[in-house]
């Protein structure tokens, strides 16, 4: 007995259960129903694995191993090179298994080789490992197999992964910098309030007695006392807020709201928007140019968009294309796509050059992401330095103000 997820000719997703002796047999039966299998999983796969029967061939593995994008990109590029050189798929996989160091990918490659050897197609074999090979990967390989251009599709996949990895790294670097500075600022402030300010407070009490302190100094001392007396409550509140955010982000409403805020957030919103457009265009363009039907390509693009607001917009585009209409209407209505993008896609539809137009949009917006990251970094550096200086500087000035009074008093006393 196997559970399966498949898509029909229109790109609609179907799920169900089918009786079969093995994965290859199940895949064949699903295809006979006019469906394209995406995942085929044995219902009793866990029992079979514990009994040591067929776990390798069913593609089952404990913990759903994750493989980093860079590792998968290298594997795809090497496989494309070997197949392009005329080496059969099975031999290419066995060659790559010997040199693969990542255990998760190595085990998956062993299962792929066994599955291909037993008669399954490469795309069907890949679909048994959804935690490593996503729908975009599987469907592009399927299109390559149907068109007899597997090596070309694999090269496109590797290029797609390289570009995606490059953009992800640049966006992360832009996002990480302010977070790191903020954490450092909070750490320094906590250290000063918990350990340094109390020592100065004791000095002021000994030297000045009950004399009133400057307003800024008194405010810093009051803040220090509050943090000292409520450190457990403050820590618990931060943890509760973090957990609450995570729970809220997992709800449909919360995830949509957060993704919408990301697109409109000051400074970062423009970068997130350009990254989302580049990803949409690159994914859809790569799929369509590889021979994946437009409806199926839109369905995959929706699921791999990385932003719910963009995903909802792609759903509207999908519905429009399914009704035989243009992509342009829903794109304009969403307000997410700039006029230039809409115009280029309209021209692509009218001239039959949609894949190349999508690729050009992706190229343009990936360059825009580069410019936006550089601009954001150059803008954030002075802002965060000033922010850090203000926090530390305020506390330092507040502590030195009474010291100046003490020193002046001592000088007057000595002079007298």
C-alpha cells in the first residue's frame, strides 16, 4: 500500500492511496491513471525499515536528512557534466557516490541508483526524497527526461541553484549585520547596567551622600535597579515573546501578516520585494524553458516562492491562465509587480518568448538586489554605529557627570 501525491495534466494536485508490490509498480499504476507522480511513499515504510526490508529501495530514511543548497548544487553540476560526457545515468550516480562526503546525500544517491536500476525513472526516484529534492527539481528532471535533454536541464538546475544561493547569501549578509550589532548593543547595555552602574552608585553614595544626582545619572541608576530586580521577569518576557512570535508565524493569518510587513518594512522592504520578484521570474522562467507546462510551472513557483503574499498572487495568475487568460491582469491587480516587469511579461506572452523574458526580468532584478544590498549595507553601517555609540555614550556620560562634581569639590577643598 502506497500513499501518493501527483498532478494531472492541468497542474492540479491529487492525493490518494494505491495497492502495489513496490514503488516502481505504484508509480506505473499512477501514470496509467493519467497522473504525474510527485511523491510515492509506502504506508508501512517505517515497519519495513525496522524489519530491514526494502528500506533502501523505498527511499525511506530516518529524520528526513537535509542537504545544504551548496552541496546539492555541486552534485547537480557534476551529474550534468558526467551525463553530458556520454556516461549512463546509473554509472554517473555510482561514480558520484564514491566521492560524496555528505552522508545524507550519499544515502539518497544510493537509493536513487537502486531505484533507477530497478526500472524507475530518475524523476520518480528523486520524488522519493522530497526533503532533498523539491518539486521544482523533480519536475524539471521529468521534463528533461521527456524531451531527451536531461543533461541540459541539469545544467540549468545547477545554474538556477547557483544564482539562488548567491542572492540568498547577499540578502542574509544584509539582514545579519543589524541583528549582530543590536545583540552586541543589548549585551553591552546589560553588562553596564548589571555590573558597572551598581559600583558607581556605591561610589556616589559614599562621596556625595544624599545630594541629588543629575537627572540623566538618576535615570541610568533607576534603570540599573529595575534590571537587577527584574532580570528573571525580563528574561522570561523575552522568551515568551519569542515563542509567541513563532506560534503566531505558524498560523495562516500570522504568516500572511508577517510576509506582508516584510514587503513594506522600511529599508528592508524594497530588498525583500526585489528578491521575491527575482525568485519568481527565475523559477518560472527556468521551469518553462525546461519544458514544464505553464500551469504546472506556476503551481511549483507558488509553492517555492518563499513569501505567502507572492504565493497568493501566483495563485491568482494560475487561475487566470487556467481560464485561458493572460498573466498580466492578476499581476497588475496585485500591485506587487512593477510596470516594467508586467510589460516585459506581456511582450513575452504576445511574442511567444515568455521564458526568455522571464530570464531577463530575473537578471535585471538580481542586479537590483546586488545594488540594494550594497546600498543598504553602506546605509546601515553608520546608523548602527551611531546607535551603539548613543547607548554606550549615554550611560558613560551619565556616570561621569557626578564624578566631575566630586573632582571639582575635592579640588576646591584642597585649594582651601
